[in-house]
C-alpha cells in the first residue's frame, strides 16, 4: 500500500501487541491447551479410564523422552507433585515455562510488555541445543526409570 507521494506505507502492530507467530508464545499456547486438557481429564475421569500408551514403548519396549508426561500432567492437575516428579520431572519445567509465557502473553496483550522481537539465528540455535539437551536428559531419566540403565 502506498501513501500519497508514492512512498510505501508500513502497517505495523501496536508496541505491546501479541505476536501469535512468536515461537515461544506458540509453545506457551500449546502448554496452556495441554494444561487445560490435563485438568479436564483429571476432573472428568479422575485420572483413570482413558490410558494413552507411548507408541515407541508399546512397539519396542523402550521408553521415549516424553514417557510419563500424561501421568505427570494429571498429577500436577490434581496437585500430586510427588506423582508428577516420579513420572517425568521435566513436566515441572514445562509447567513453569507455560506459566511464565501465559503471564507474558497477558502483559503483551494489555500493552504492559513490549511485543516479541524476532530472534537472531544464534538464539534459535541455542534454543535448539537447550531443547536437545533437555530431551536427552529426559530420555536418560526414562531409561533409568524403566530399568534400561
């Protein structure tokens, strides 16, 4: 779109607008949906009934890095911190991240915090490395939990 005089007009968002294409915010929304599903599951079925097996463990007997996440999420939803940590302690990390992102998204939507900035490639690589290290640590925990190491 061009302004009078042939100069391109840029249409931007307000300073504190939520940017739904921000990867951390997308992960935050995913975490909020998962937390809502865990709370609903716990309330509706009391954590019993519908059991979702891990496909990798079902097919090979080897647990995946996310094994125990459903149990941990329902444990957190019911307030049983011990069960959550025993099933997958990384659920606490994800729950903390989700809580921080929820507060940040509300602050951005209300204009109290600046909009998300585009991450440089170096920050993206760091984030991928952190995620990979956490996945390996989670897998090591699950392999130990199920007696593989």
